[in-house]
C-alpha cells in the first residue's frame, strides 16, 4: 500500500525539555536519567 503513512519524527517533543518543564512547574521530580539498551520492532 503506497498510501500508508509513517510516523512523523517532527511530531515528538524533546524529552529533556518536557522533563525540565515539569520539574520547574513542580509537577514532577527528576530522579534518574535513563538510556535505551535495545529496541525491538515487530
């Protein structure tokens, strides 16, 4: 199917910016920074 749309990477927000905003607004508290070890698609 040529009409199937893929996800647009530009539609996602920067995670660090969202976390910083939540921290500054006292909605959440930073406790750890994590990074992915693997990605499974299927």
